[in-house]
C-alpha cells in the first residue's frame, strides 16, 4: 500500500517513519524545502529517541520518500494523513488554516479514490469542514472518504507509543475507509491492540477528552500537593495510595512544577473555546489550566522562600525542556519560573541535555552552562526543573564543594530527603514537608 503524510513535524514524521517500518510505502510531504532536503539525507530536525535510526532505515530500504510536491504526495497514495499544525488563535480556538490549505492541495491533485485522514489534534467538526473544502476545490469528480485517526504519542517515547499503542481510534462514516485503515494498522493485531471504530466527531472528541483528562489529573495532584505541604502529608505516598485503586490508576499523578508542552495547554484552551462556542462553559478544563499557571508561580515562591529572597543570588538549574528526552521548550514551566526569578534579581545558570540552543533564545539573560557541575559553581541553590535520568544520580559531595549553599530545590521530587540530607544538603520538594 502507498500512503502519504502531509506535514513533517513531530506527528507527521513519526507517523511516516513508523508506517514505513510496518512495511508500507510512505511519501512524506512538506512545503519547507530545506527541511525536506535535510530529511532526504536522514537528518531529523528535532530530538526524539530512535527517530533518526528509523528514518535512515526507511530511506535505505526505499520505503520512505520525501517531497515538497503535493501532487506527488497525492498521486499514488491511497491514504493521505494530514499532520500539519493547528496553532492556537488569540481566543484559544485552533487555527485550521493549514489543514484547509492542505485540503485544497489534495482536492486539486486527486487522481482516484482517497482516504483523507486527520492525524493532528483538530476540533470537533473539522472532518466535516475538510470534506466541504475538498468538495469545493475538486477538479475531477473522484470519490473520497474522511477519517479522524487522532494520535496519542508522547514526546520522548513517540516510537514506542506508535508501535505499542493502548488503542487506535478510527472515526469514519464509510465501511471501505474503515477496512483500509484497519489494514494499515494490521501489524498491531499481533499485540491485540484495541481498535475503537466510531463516527468522525466522536473520534475528534476522544482526543480532546483524553488530553484534558490527563491535564486535570496533573493539576489535581498539584493542588493536593499544596494542601499536603500545609497539613504535613506526603504527596508521593498519597499518589501511591490513590493510584493502587484500579479506578484511578497511578499514571499522571506525579506532582511537580506544572505541565507544559505543545499539547495540554493548547488542547485545554481549545476545549474551553469549543464549550463557549456551543453554549456550555467547560469549567474543569479551564480550572486545570488556571491551577497549572498558578503552580508555576507557586514554584517561584517556593524558591524565594527557600533562599530567603533571590535578589543577588545565583541559582543553578538542571533541565529546561518541558519534560525529559525532548528538546521541546513549548510552554515549558522553566520559561515562566526562570523569567520570574530573573525579574526578581536572581542570576540563573542552567544546563539542559538537549534544549540549550533554543533555551538561550527564549530566556535572555540566562547563563548557559556545559554540565551539571558547571551549573552548580557558586550557586546559592540547585533547582531540578526537568527530571532527565542523568540528574537522578548526582554526586552530592562534588556539588557541595562548588556550591555556595548546599540547597536542593527538587521541583520534580526526584530524590528522597533522607539521602540528600546525609550530604549536608537542605532538600525542598513539592508536596512533602521533609
Ligand atoms: C501528551 C499526551 O500524553 C499524549 O498522549 C498526546 O498524544 C500528546 O500530549 C499530544 O496531544 O500530542 P506530551 O505532551 O508529549 O504528550 O507529554 P506528557 O508525557 O503527557 O507530559 C506533559 C506534561 O505533563 C509534561 O510537562 C510533564 O512533565 C507533565 N506531567 C506528566 C506531570 O507534571 N506529572 C505527571 O504525572 C505526568
């Protein structure tokens, strides 16, 4: 089978490379000629474990191709995935202009029956809108079907998530399209992956509901953490005790500086906006976003309290990306927290294993460092902002020698206090009093 993927961003490229690995013939299309030229040489423009190897393999085995020509992408493909951006507009609603533009491009270049699939997170109703755009711009009278097949990949473990998903959601109103989509995902049958077949708006809603629910879980545990600090309870044990209830589950109950990334903040805003559009103010999604922003600010206060004010102080920061194993800085908690601390007069020395280049641009005034121990030099406190594995086994003896004050501000609850205090460090974490 030939398929194409339009948009070689994060979702598009992972989708293309993984389908090529499934043995499908894939053409990835993007209007960005420089990006395509690099991809043709196997150069991936973002950091994601395993993706470069998979792209190179696909190219070598002649199953993964790249083009800037939409006609080429449409011509042979039976299935066309749309994986272009849907950035938030100023009112929080998703900007669908890229999706619509792709729809017009497909319409004008169709040469036969096509299954046209939205893979990016798109608001409920986009499938129908896309159908209208294609119908209005078709030059020939070819049949086509629209499918919503939302992706549930997490940055940092995208390939594993694609290859071993919890479920595949197919929203369609045509048996033929469902059969083709099922065929495409056939390699997952061995793993007995559940396939949820439903209508298009329901599939679109599943994506928003899933992301919003996960965001709510995080904001919920972050609020519990704040109360834990006040009543002398330990949020880690509260999460454990809650999570053992199968109805709750232990995932996404890890307290920290608040969530970031390109998905949760954007999808919450879009859900709130959808609610407004249909006359139902979606309260929980709005509350989760508000709690999250306040959580960033609470971290600023936590650092200030621990240091007795930050004016004139030097703070070392480990990790800047919104989570480990990515260089993505979109909506990263570090942006708000560190900007505030710098505004308050702190000097920030920081290191991230993957996002230094981007961070330096986003956090003017921050002193970029080479590694953990460079960060700690002369610091009045060391903040763990992102829980990269390499920060989980710090050499506290060595850190203590180079720091001005032995203070660990562990915003990801990476360490048990017992261990840290043995080295003479003060340990401040989230939702725990010790
Ligand atoms: C999220 C979803 O998990 C994916 O299923 C979805 O496909 C994706 O959005 C998307 O819509 O594209 P992602 O944003 O890559 O994936 O990252 P997550 O692993 O979900 O983490 C999001 C944020 O929540 C991070 O800042 C992380 O540090 C934070 N988090 C996560 C917590 O603070 N506590 C937790 O317990 C879990």
